[in-house]
C-alpha cells in the first residue's frame, strides 16, 4: 500500500478530478453557510422520511395526531443525522479516506469536502459535531417526561449505533455493517418510534413497513459506496462494496429493492395495512431504480450518478407515498 505521506495532497483539495469545485460553485462557502454545508443537507431527507412514515401510521392507527411530539422527534432526528454526517467527515479525514478519494461523485459521495477545502478545520468540525449531538438530548427533555422510558431507550440505542458506526475501536462502517446500521437508524427504529409516539403501540405490520424504508435507505449507502470503493480499500474501510465487488453489490441493491417492494405488496394485500393503490408508485420507482442500477458500469460516472439519483428518488418518493396512503386509506 502506498504510504499516506506520499499519497495525501499537500494543499487543500478544492476541485475534483473533473475540475469542478467540490462545494458546487466557484468559491468555498463562508460564514454560517459553511456549517450548514458541513451537515450535508442534501441527505437530511433521510431523517425526515422515517418520521413522516411512522407518524402517518401512528396517526392513522390512533385516529389523532400529536404535532408537538412529531415535530420534536423530527428535529431530534435531523440534528442527530447532521451530527453523524459531520463526525463521518472528521473520521474520514483522520483516516485519509476523503483526501484519497479521487473517484467521488460530487455532491453525493466522498464527504462534504469542508475539511479538505480548508473551509473548516478538523478541530472546528469535531466541536460542531459534538454540539449537534447535544440537539437530540434537548428535544428529549420534553419527550422523555411526556412519553416515558421507551423514548430514553430509543435515544440511547441511536447514540450507541451512531458512535459505533463512526468511531474506533468499533467502526461498524469499516466491517461490512454500514448498511445494517443505517437501516436500523433511518428505518426500523425511527419509523417504529414515531408510530409509537402517536399511537402508544406498535405491531408486526409497522415493523414490516419500517423494514421497507430500511431497505431503501440501506441501498442509498450501498450505491454511494461504489464510487468510493478504491479510497475505502486504501484505508482498510471494508464496506459491502469493497468486500463483494462493485458488480455484485449493484446486484444486491436490486435484490434489496425488490424485497422492499414485496413488503409493500404484502402490506397492501394479505396484511391490509395499505390500500391497493399504494403499490403502483413504489413498483414504478423500483423498476426505474433497478434498471438504472443494473445498467450502470461501476466506473461510468454518468451512469452511477443516474443510479444514485434513482435510489434517492425511490427512497424518498416511495416512502412519502406510503405515508400518504396510510393517511388517506385509514
């Protein structure tokens, strides 16, 4: 392996291999905007979606809606997600991963580039991540007294998973477990918790619904790892893509997408949780995503960009469509 000292760039890396500024414009962002950019806001919908889906299930089940509980839970999820994104950039800078990543597809993969561009120092990013982590604790000051022990247990589980995902010595994202953790923290756990906050209960159908959301968001991580696979391998970050190879990983993506669709069909059929008209939209989006992914050559930037965008669209629109179906179909 090439030594880090011989490989890392000697000055801030402001442009990608195609000469495009990694911030998406001619100059690095400044002022408060740099902190906003550091959170990778283009991905924060991943924390909104599970809250919306779970809340829709809970409100439909209970026949009532608690807006304050939903809002505070949403804020806590978004702040925790932003903290995770910032911490991830710090960890990838320490390992040299982001600096080595010349195959990234901006703005989807390869981190925010905030540290590499010199927009914020590693130290400033570390403190910013720690400050964001305090956000969910503030929302818990209302939610725990109001709703009890389950909220506290949820918060502790999320904190442990987020830190174990990023930080040594565990670093689950280095051990082929990134997709599993992301599926739990942006699928199963928040969907079921948001549902419980509204209805005070949960059932098997809610868990199956959360699994569909979990598979869609896990696929987003999976497809994003394809352009980053060489840099990941150089720093011993064994993602599923590194372990399986890019082509097999894309096939796995298709399998997981079809599995999520099968769950939707079950929930609209035998389970009778969803109306029949909830199925066509996820089915169409799944077909488009699977086609984009299976046609994509791992080193074709344009094709991989289409696959990433199709995956984002599937996760976001299919999930929100199911939430709408839960509300209208109740």
